[in-house]
C-alpha cells in the first residue's frame, strides 16, 4: 500500500512537472520610443513644446540684449565718470546677471514640467495599448527594446500589433 502511494505521488509529480514544462512562456518586445514617435498626438505635443521653448528663448534673448546694453553703457562711461556712477553700473550688471541665471534655472524646470505634462498622456496611451496587445497575445512580459541586453528570435515584436491597435500605419 505504501509503495502504491509512493508510486502514485511520483507519477503525479512527473505529470505536474511535464505540464509545467509543456506551457510555452511567451515574451514580447517593443521600441516604445519608436511607437511614441509615430503617434499622431506627438506632432501636436511637439508643436506645443516648441512654442513654449520659443517663448522662453524670447524672454531670455531680451534679457541678454539688456545685459549687452548695460555693458555698452558701462564702457561708454569712460575714465572721467565718478566712482559712484561706475559702481552703480557694475551693480546693475551684476543684478541682471543674477536674474538671468535665476531665469535660466527656472526655465529649465518649466521646460521639464511642460515636457512631462505634454508627453506623459501620449506615453500612457502607448503603454495601455501595449498592455492590451500583450494580454490579447498571451504574453507574460513585454520588454522595451532599448533596455534589453539580449533578444531571442522567439520574442514577439509587438510594435506592429500596437500600431495596428492604435490605428497607425
């Protein structure tokens, strides 16, 4: 009886192992960046970002022009200008340089925030489509091709499937 139980346990274990091995694990890969590049929403977002950056550069350019004018005024004071006038001009120049540096730092933060605000919904839409395709295809993982060290021929490229799901040719 004990031998029969042991034999049954061994057969059950072998059967379970065989069924686990028989399951095919399916993996996929995608170049998410390439997908975002071909999404129609990206063009609108890129235009919005370009306009935003142009506004920032216009303000920055005005500040640079003002600084150049202050330098020119300082140089035109000449040697006969009083020490008070020269020091006042130097202080104006230093203050403006500080404002420019502060603006540069603030502008960088604003650009990063705007970039996230504009492109994040597009990336989320792409990721959602990838998730839906992965579920439809029975994939257990989908890797971004830009972060994969090795890619087997058995991995499924889901980019064409996701593009089709999003209606992109």
